[in-house]
């Protein structure tokens, strides 16, 4: 079995290595006709930029995006500087430098990679999927044994910050940095999934399509691992299937098909303020100009946030979204499951969590209020502060660095719910409702707790579950996402996820005196 795992690891590393090398290789040669089409599609009016590209790029061959990108960026920067100096604002190109380089690079691809998309897909995604499954496969030998096996989890390189974990860390961080800040280097990645994108939306793939496809592939492969590991736990099997369904169907397939039908790209499960740009001016104008479907999306997004989300949390706790629907939670529960034991349980972490996650929520709400005021008053500033500057700051610091680079890239080092625990504004919003007005709780039976610590070890939200279980207290925490792993790994069945009448919820600051609930209430009343 160990030999199979090693073979799988080697195959996976080969696929990952080729995928990682693609941004720095490839041949690019832009034809005049392709450039003319790009100018027309983007309504470019800058003669300076057009002539510079025609002179320095068109008809020439470049090896790697690192040689093409600087030329495009310099041409765009010089053209815009001249137009602003001469107050020729209609000629200014508002496309970012790296986005323009990516657009030109996409049309200029002419080498082996662009011409052999199927083969390159097999050598990257194909080998990666096959190798990962081979690495997971040896767990099948445990199919006849009941129970969730966590033996040796702190002894394996992949799960205890060993070289495999650090490799995953570097790969994820690099991927997100390219995705958010240097999309021109993702051009070769887009060629790999062009055929799939053409089938779904009718358009060539962009770097965000690569992200969506990669998201689905990684979740599917790691869901196989979840199915094997938690095969005797119905709750985990159904929960894994749910997050997989919502990611593939709602977050990936439906938005792409909507584009093919000339509708706005929209993920119907993505709720504000996680979907922080829903109320941005450009999105509001786009939805309003899209006719009936745009107005429906606008109404749906508002109702989802203000009505559906709190009502569902009241009945089922925040687990209905964070552990059953959310794409971020879905990735955390599949790709991130091997690293859940790294979630910090210290008091300092809990204090940082409370201030940070609620601070992000306040930031998101304040930014949105500024945005709505600017939209309806048709002004770009609020109290002398530029709304666009606030939006850009949030997009960069929270949307890119926190949610992407840190929130996902740091799984192997700090655990799988870094973003959900410390940064997600929707999680903070759901947590308010769950903590004070919800029927959800995790009940405990302190009399049967043997203090093994499994529950606390594998709590991805950093909750010391064992402390509650030893006292027989209900667990009602705003951070709890109801993943149910604490219950799944408990060898004595001490923990149980419940939805019941509110009067049955026991405040976690109250300590049960034995098993006599009435005595507890009597003491509290006095």
C-alpha cells in the first residue's frame, strides 16, 4: 500500500510541476488581425498605445510571458500618462496593465501549449487527479473497519507541516498570487480549459474560469477522500455531497450557462457580505441594465441576505450555510480536512478572532453604506472619503490577500478555517444570529466523556470542545460551523448536533450541576 501511495505522490508531483512551470514558458506571436479584433472588442481609442503595440509586439515572437508583459505594460503606462497630461480623457485606457497583458497574451499564444490543449490538460490536471487518487487509494483497505482512523496524523509529512504540507502551502500561495495579481502569467493555464469553457459559456477561458474549474476539481478529488474516511458517518457523507453539489452546480455550471444565454454571471448561493461587491456601483448598474433577470438577481440577493439567511440560521444554525452550501466552507471541508488539527486553540487566538472577524464585518457594512449613498446621490465621495478607494482597499486586503492568499494558502500551516474563523464577514453575521437567536446547539453528556481530546484536536474553529463535554454543557458558540467532526471522532458518543426549542438552549457560561437542569435554573434564579 505504501508503494501505491509513493507512486501516486510522484505522479501528482509531475503534474503539479508541469502546471507550475507553464506561466514561465510558451511561445507568443500576435498577428495584426488578432490585435485589430482586440482593439475593436475593447473600443480602444489610444493611437499611442495602438501604434506602440503594432511596432513592438505585432508580428514578433516572444518566449514566455515574462518577455511580452513588460512591453505591453510600458506601452499602456506611457500612453495613459500622455493622454492625462494632454487632458485627452476619452483616450485613456482604464484596463489594468496586467489585464491588458493577459488579453494580448491570450490572443498571441502560438506555441506547443496553445496548439495541444488536450495533451497539456492530461499532463497537468490529468496527472494531478490520477496521482492524488492513487495517494488516497490505500485508505480503501480500511473499508472493512469501522471508525474514523486518525492514527499517525502528527507523524505524516502531509498532515503535520512536513515537506508535503509545505509544498502544498507554496503551491497554493503561488497560485493565488498569480490569479489575483499577475493574471497575464495564467494565460497558458487558460489554454488547458478552453474546450470546457467553450462548451459551457461559448467563450474562451479566462483566469477566473481556471480558478472555478480548479476549485471543482480539487473539491471533487478531496471529496473522495472524505467519502472513504467518514464512510460510516451518514451526516458527513451527506454534508460532503451537499457542498460538492452547490459548488459544481451553483457556483460553476449555472453562472457559465447563464453567460451563454446572455444573462449576468451570478452565483445564486453567494450571499452578502461574503459577496462583498454585490452592491458596488458597477454591479448595480449591470443588473439594472440586464432587464428582468437582473432585477430578479438584485431582489434575490437582497432577500437572501436579509431574510433567508437569518431565518435558516434560526432553525438550523450557521451550519446550513457554512458547512452545507458555502464554497469557501466546501473547500475547507475537503481540501482542508487533513489540516484541521492545526487550528489554534489558544485564548489569544480566540481574542484575535473576535476582534478581527467582527472588524471585517463592520468594514464591509460601512463600505456598502458608502457605496449605496454614492450610487443614489451620484457622488464619488462620502465625508470627503472616496468610495472607490475604500472599495479598492477592501478588495485588495480582504478579498484578495485575506480570503485568497492567506485564507486558503495557509491551510497546511494554520488549519483549514483561517478565513472562515478570522475574516469572513458573513460568518460573523451568521454567528450573531446563532449565538443569540437560534435553535441549534451541540449537546454533551459529561458523564461519558473520557477526556481523550479528539473533539478539541479536530475542531477547525479552535473551540475547546472537551472543556464543554467534561462539564456536560451545551456548546453554543458564534464561531461553530456545525461541521460535526467533533461528534464523528468521539469514541463515546458524547456529542450530538441538535435543533430544538430555544428554551432548551443552555447558555455556555452556565455550568450544569450534575444532570439536574432544574437545580441549575433554581440556582441561577437565586
